[in-house]
């Protein structure tokens, strides 16, 4: 798969089938992930694949609780907007996210594979999220859908207990990435265009070009 | 370019030529970056391209000071090791990094393009580093080398002043990515193998496979 197709079409894929992901595919995903850069090339990371049904069940229970907590706290205002009859684009988008995440809440245990990523001494996240994103891009190239959630941090101790992560070694759970073969189709993610979020030389100054349409599309 | 070639060969490229990066290449790099995911798709990010020679000069002065600070503080022990005659792999690697970063210290102003990335309300970095890594991968596909540094954070106010970033809007500088056409060649990054950094189902348990050689190589 072309790099640009992967970069343009890898988006949160929460609705997936329970079909298992073959071991050779898992190997290619992880081997791509560990090629990512980290500060001083310290590779202060650990990855964990979870396919044990009992653990997925337990984690699914935690995930459900954590998402409810997320909606009730950090996303409270957005939830209120979404639950109103607002036609504001943000409210419309939020409704889509709630529905998609609701599917994940109801079906978490059916994800055939969960990838957890842990880092240490990495205050910015800059030494783990490139590897996580590489894993998701490598998965995309194998037609495996994924999404990224940090919400289990609400129940960090419980998650560490299920996974057997030592609490005293400085490891931090950076993300959980549920994976599986999508029930839907891949498409280009909609985003605010570059000229609205990019500047040149000075904050607020035009970046120097306007990009009205994505520079890659399935037809290109 | 194939996604796997990009994932395997995008590594810190600090030694680059002063040749400018054409505008259409810059457009493709940024348009790929903004396709990345962010928490709740909030896209709470800003990107800045810097090609102004006077600003690159000023930033180069800051970079020099910041790297010296980095070596004298966070990397003090590693520096001492590197400066000994140790043949420990970590000391050997550190010597290489010092040399490469030293080149960047001496030549910072000659980078034809700097890409800065800023985020807001993103405590983990998970909503900005995927976009940053996408920019670096998209650059790789254009034969543009890059590296990632957060070291200017040592002189955050001075950097914000040069770039005109408002101090009171919650923006945080996530990274500076110097870019340019490499003087050297691309190669697969050496890393600790997957089976040494990955587990299955329980912390410490075998991931279930051994990967002795990278699963992609220029010959594959």
C-alpha cells in the first residue's frame, strides 16, 4: 500500500468483526511499530497483545465504566450539546463519536486483539505515540482497523492488575488500541484544512497556500 | 512509496543540504499531517513553517544553548559514559548521537525548513505526535529528511517570542522538526527486537514469536 493512502485513510475504526488476526499480521504490525523514533533512541517502551477472552471481557467491563466517566466529566459540555437538538457541526460530530464509542462499549470483548503501549520517562508522549501511530498505519496496510483510546487510565490500577503490569517500575499506559477487520469501508478523514491551522514564520501569518481538497483521494 | 518502506526507513536525518523544499512538497507534507487522529477529533493543533533566514539564525542560537543544557542536565550520565572509553553499546550509540546533534548545532540555520507543531489541552501528547510522525513519514516519501526535537522547550519563552506565539492561549510547543534533503542515504533503523519489548496477555509473558531480522528490508 502506498504511504499516502495509509496516511489519508487510517482513521478510528471501532466497528470490527470478531475474526482473529493471524500471527504473521501481528508480527508485521509490531515489527513496524518498533522502527519508530524515540528520544535519544532510548526505546523505553513495552507493547502487550491481549487476545485472552477472559481478559478482554474484564477489560470490556472497565472500558464501559471509563467511557461513562469520560462523558460525565471531561466531555460533559460536549455531551450536553450533542444531546440537545443543535445542528452545530461539533454537536453533529459528537453524536457520531458517541454512537461509534457506544458500539465499542457494547462489544469491547469481541475485539479479537488489543494492543497496549507503555512508556517510561517520556513526559511529552513524543517517544511512544510515533510507535503507536506506526502500529495503526501498519495495521491499515494489512486491512486491520484500529482506534486509539487512553480512557482506561481512569481505572489504571484495575487495568494494571488485569495485565500484571508492575506498579513500581515507572511504566505508564500510553494507549490501548483495539484492532480487528472492519465491518465498514475506509475513507479519507475529514479535517480542518491546512491553511486554517498552519502559519508561516509568524503566528497568525498565512502559510502561503490554500488547500481546498485533500491532496490524495482514492481516485488519485 | 510503500508504507512499509516509509515506516522502516524514516529515521532521524540531521545532516541535510541547504536546498529549499518546493512549495508543493511542503503542501503534501502538511496535508498528510492533518489527516492524523486526535482525541475526540478535536484537531486542537497549529503548525508553523519557518523558512525566514533571520528567524532560522535566531532559533539556531537558541538550539545550540538548549542542546548544551540537555547534555549538562538530563543526559549528564549518558554524556559521561560517552566521553569515557567505554565500548558499551549505549555509550557507542550516544557518541553517534552527540556527533549528529553536534552537526545540527553547527548548522541549524542552514536547515531550509523548520516545522513547528503546537497542541492544546493534550496532556498525553496523543493528539499531536501522530500528526508530527505523519509529517515526517510524508516527508520521507518525498525524499525529505527530518528529525524531531523538543529541546527548544528549555528556552520556551524566547522561542515563542521569535515565532510570535501568544503565551496566554494555552498553546504548547510539542516539537520542532528541521527538514531538508539528506546528504546521506536512508537505511533501516536498528532497534531492540519485538520479542524483547513485547508481551502477550500478561506482563513478562512471551509474545509468542521471535523476530530476528527486520520483516522489511530494501531487498524485500
